[in-house]
C-alpha cells in the first residue's frame, strides 16, 4: 500500500537532511507518494508569507508530514512557522526519544529516555506584551488594581497559561504512549512551588490522572532537580512529561546526552495529524555544504513509519542506522568523522535495503 505524505524540506540544512531521509524510507521498501511543499525563508521571499495555506491544506489531506527545520525570518512580523504549524494543526504533543546509539561517543551509556512535551500552551502561547506599548500600560494598570502586582515600567511581559484541559490531554497521551511502548515510569517536571497556578495545574492534573494508569509508575520532580538527575544519572529516568518550555530545553539537553542534535528525532502529534521532524534547527553555520548529519531526520522518518503502521520499514531504518553507526566507517563531522550527508545516507539506505531483502535485521549486529 502506498502512503501519501507531505514533505516540507525547510531551510538551512533542511533540504539536505530531508532528502536523505526520503531516500532511506524508499530504500526500506515503503511506498510513499510525497507531496512536496516549501515553507520558511524560501517561500517568504517569493510569496510574502513563510507558511502558505496550501502547506496546512496538504497536511490536512495527507494527515502526515515529514518536515525539515524552518527558521522564522527575524523582523518580518511573522510568528514561528513551527509554532504556527503546531497550533494550526493542534499538534499538542511533541514526542522525542533520546537513546544511546552504538558507536557514538557520549558521556553516558544505556540512556533510553522518552520526552513528551506539551506543545501548545505555556510561554509559547504567544501572549506577548512589548515593553513601552500601550497594551502593556493598560495591563500594568489592571494588574496594579488586581494584585497589587507591580510590573517594572521598562519590562516586557509574556503570559504563561497552562490549562486543565490542555494538561489532561497531554497526560493521557503520555500514559497511553508509555503503555503502548511498555515503559515503566513517567516523571513529570515542573516548578509548582514558584508557579502554583500554571505549573501547579500541570502537576495537579498529572498527579490526579496518573491514578487511572496503575500499571505505569508516576513521580514528580522540580525541573531543576530533573536537570541535575539528567546530568548525573540519566539512566534513572524513563518517560519525561513536561510543559512546553521545559520540554524544549530538556529535549536539547537529552540530545546532548546521547551524542548531539544530529541524532535526536522527534514527532509532533495531535488527534488527527502528525508532523515528524528532527529536534535540531536549520544549522545555518553548516547549511549547503553537505556536512549535516541526517540521522535525526532519518530516525524521525522511522517514527513516521511506525505511525503509518509500517513496523518492518521502521525496524529496517532503525537497524540500518545502528549498523552504520556501529561500523564507524561513515560518520559526519559532528560525530568526529569526515563523511558527508550523502555518504551516510547512501550507507544507511544500502543497509536498510539489504535488511528488508533479508526480511529483518537478524545478523546485522
Ligand atoms: P534553532 O534556533 O532553530 O534551534 P540554532 O542555530 O539555535 O537553531 P541548530 O540549528 O539546531 O540551533 O544548531 C545548533 C548547533 O548544532 C549548530 O552548531 C549546528 O551546526 C549543530 N547542528 C544542528 N543540527 C545538526 C546536524 N543535523 N548535523 C550536524 N550539526 C548539527
């Protein structure tokens, strides 16, 4: 069966890494008809918007997208394309595995974390008040009357809403995911002691609703304690359930624990649509030079194949990545090698095709 998938190459290294992932998916024997749509800086120049309607329409039609990183052009007045996509398609859950890989040097071994980040609320809600604006003057007056809360005259303000409804759905999503993938424990990260009415809501809803899932252990950690645990004994943690901003920060931290941003895959998932993309950004410092590590995007594509009910294809892609990294001959510069994006994509595509031909990864090390 052929799948229709929207492919958004993105900016910077995006076209290089998504091109590599596309090749690997095809080599793994999964038939995909790609609907390719540009978004970001490329279209901004041509059409005056970084996110034309047809991109969202395509995803509403295909329900699934593979996406490269997109940088929001600074100073154009547009909000982040990534945030707009997540909110426009209600992709309320970001799922980001951080798994130690063979042949990759990192500080820890045996790391196997799964980050579930709430994707729509918190300081990302876009409720912003510019310092010196009349709107902020009005808000300051109102707060003074209500609180009294004093906002310094030269401050800017970002509002942090965290709702019961928004938390409840991410909590249920995280527990369902944990059950499906046989994970043992969920740890919620928060700072409820300082922000009782935002992080406190997140913690209270998670604690209450965890009771519906007696077969998955539940614990809570203040976000600073979680940072310490991740930096000292990450193997102690399993699934991390986080509000939006902490989830963003902890995702990069966890990528660093297992070898860097070039290896960290991700998915943005809602009830109806799913967009798969690496955790990293557009890496303008290495863009267009054929040096980017495509593994994060290739592993994001493997998550996509699971989502499309193509477990053999997903398994072949993951086994091929492990095989090539373990062999150690083909590595990009971020992993200490000299190979380019094309060379590692070729090696992984070749391995995936061989694994698929043999009907599995037995004997591939
Ligand atoms: P953003 O704000 O979009 O996250 P950024 O520039 O802060 O962008 P990245 O684009 O993720 O962050 O890049 C951070 C660093 O990691 C850069 O030095 C970049 O070259 C490196 N990097 C990111 N992704 C890759 C990759 N796939 N392969 C190699 N290096 C990468």
